[in-house]
């Protein structure tokens, strides 16, 4: 049998952890299809979001755009102004 001292054990543990962390990002994408199939997230989200009333749906989406809302308003105003000038 193998006999390890605490120094060798800690070194082996660090090497294994490092190897795991190096390889883990390569393994995660391989689970996407399985997770999608097992949890049926697309179907669940489509069903739940389509059942929401419009005001609740807006409440779900608004935080996504809130940070850049001023940019959307500015670009919309600019485009509207350009269209108005060319009419």
C-alpha cells in the first residue's frame, strides 16, 4: 500500500484540485443538452411567460433594459428627429 505523509497528501490534493479546475470549464458545455432535456427549461419558460399578463411581463423585462434605458430613449429620439426632418 501507498503511504503518504501530510506534505505529500497536501501536494497531491493541490495537484488534483488544479487539474479538476483546469478541465472543468471544458466539461460544462457537454451538460447543456442533457440539462435542457431533463429540465425542459425552454418549454417551461415559454409556457410561464406566455401566461403572464402584459404588465407582469413588462416587469420581468424592464430590469434587463433599465441600465441602458437612457440610451434607448436617446437613440429613439434621435431617429424620430431624423425621420421628422426628412418628411
